[in-house]
């Protein structure tokens, strides 16, 4: 028999315990879509309906309630065992889970200064993709991009804005230009992050109607997306706070200051009982981001809904 999907089981437990998809997404630092995918995967695995739709909300079935009641103490034991295991490691070693975009553009370039602290901090860095089910209870520090106000476990600190604007390379602009108004981008070669929803949202707030199908390659990693944009493959929606160096060097140019994801932020989350090393990492990271050049604010207020 194929083992049950552990990530999906944890999602079930959190959704039932919090009785809210929003609260569950917040605790697990994932999107609503990721929560729905995990619940669907679990239903497919077990062959039973676990939630029923009541109005605009999901209600757990009796089976889901019974299973969640068994899962809660089980995951609490796993968390206690993990903390006990972690306590056996060196006190100056920190396990940090970070969304790839922030890790590549901010965290990794700054690591040498972290190891030069007195005493130095050694980091075990792991990816926390935005649909990954990684809780702050699993690591010493978690860096994610989050929409709205964080209300999960632990303490969250804002690091950088997550607002994204359309950018491309100068070489692509010379080939495909002029791109003087938002509607011009409907005919450009678009690069997609995960799916085409971000571009559809951008065209909507730009007032461009009937854009139809939006072809173009899809990248499930910001590093790949930004590399494709820099290489001149098309126009990408990139978080402006992370590409300030690219813009300053002239590797990328900003086409419009219309933004999506204006209420998204990169955040650092520490567990409720954060270690002294995690607190030192928190202080260091705030110094790193405070020294970064910040994007010029958009001149136009844009709704993201």
C-alpha cells in the first residue's frame, strides 16, 4: 500500500484545527491554492470525501474530524522530537528555510558577513517554495513571501516589499519595442511565474481588456525567470525589491510602474521559542535588508484583488 502523503495529512490537521483556510494558509505559509491541492491529493489517496462546501467555506466531514483528532497529538510529538534532535546540534548552527527568490538575491550573497560575526553563525539553508508545506516549527527561521497580515505561529518581521512590475532586457526592448503603453505588452513575448494568472491580473489593473490567451514559457523558479528576462527572452513580472542591482547595471529595464502584489511582503518568521542564535540572525538580516537600495514607490495606487 502506498504511504499516505504526510504533507497532505498535516494540511488536513491544520485546516480542521484552525477551522479556516486563511488561517491554515497563514500557519503553513502557503497559498490557498496549495491548501486545496493538498486536500484534494489526500481525498484522491484515501478515496473518501473529507470536506464539503457550505456556501463559500469548506466544512470537515465526520471522518476528517476523527482523523484530525488523531493527527494533532501525533504532529505535536513529531515537533517535540524534532526540537529535541535539533538541541543536540551545535548551538551556533541555524536551519533556515527560505523562498528561492529571496535566498538567491539577498541571503546567499550576504552569507560571508554572517560567518564573520563574533561568534560566527553557521547556516543550513533549505528552499521553502511558496507551495511547500514547511512550518516555522520545522526550522529555526523561515523566510516566505506572504499576502496580508501574518497570523500564524511565531513572530513575523517584514523584510522587503513583494510588489512586482514588468521588466525586460534592453536587447529585447530594442527588438520588440516600442512598448509605450500597457496594451503593447499583450503582443509581447511574456514570461510566466508558475502560471499566467499574474499577467492576467496585471492587464486587469492596467485597464487592458480582452487580452485572450497569454502564451509564453512558465518558470517555477524566480532564478530561471529572471535569467530568461535578462537573456532577452521576453517580459517578466519581477519583484522590484529583488532586482535593484539588475536595474542599476542596466541588465533589466522597468517598463511601467503599475504593480501587482502590492500587499505582498517577504517576511522572516521565528518560532515562538526562538533561540538566541535565531535572534542574532534576525538582527543581522534586518541590517542586510536595511542596507539594500529600495525601489521607487509606484505613482499609482493599484488594487490587487
